C-alpha cells in the first residue's frame, strides 16, 4: 500500500508526515499535485538537509530514506529500505512498533 492509499490510517497517529526532495519548489509542487500528495513535499534544492542527514548520493539526488523523529527531536528510527508501493504499510507498521500514540484507524 502506498502512502496515498494509507493516508487515512496514517492520519490516526500523532505524527507529522512530510517529504523532502532536492528538486526545486516548482518541481515538488507539480509532483505533489500529480500524485495527490496528502502531505507537504518540501524543497531542499540547496541540498543542505540531504547532506546533514547523510542521504545525498554521489549522483546528487537524495536516497529514499524515512526518518522517524520523536517528540524530543531525536531520531527514533531510520528506514533505509523504502519501497514506494509499500511505503504506506511499512510506515504504519513502524509507527505501531515505535509506540506512536493516536487512534489507529483501519488500514
């Protein structure tokens, strides 16, 4: 299940979801509209965040990695094996395993 397909269930958790890309704002906006994104798609065109999080590849793009950041601002978990077609179900499973609160809605 993709993130879009899991949007309702994800919304039941006390979590904030966003995506960051090294593409420019216009490209990210078009991507979000085309894919009916249910979360913000942020632009890291200067690649500062990608470098800081260690996800900038030698080819200059950001690897698909999910960071779970706790309420204390610390990284609680990292998923380096993000599969777009399964990202929603994997995110839901990780939220459950991390004990993230909220009312888990049916997938």
